[in-house]
């Protein structure tokens, strides 16, 4: 947090980081490898579509 000179910059970063982290955090230990890979691929594809728009 010391790298941010303004609180507003920190808040913007935290908002973006939270949305990205929540999108990709799949709780690996709660699912099988196959299901985890399918969910991760779907999340990545959705992220690419959002980035292309």
C-alpha cells in the first residue's frame, strides 16, 4: 500500500484486483482436476471476450 501515492489509486487497484481474483479463484481443492480445468478454461475465455470488447 505504500507504493500508492493517493488513496483513490489504491481503491481503483483494489476494485479491479478483486474482480479479477474472484473471477479466476476456483478453490482448486474442492473439485476434481477435470472440472477445475473446464471451469478455468471457461473463465479465461470469458475474460478474453471482455478484453476484446
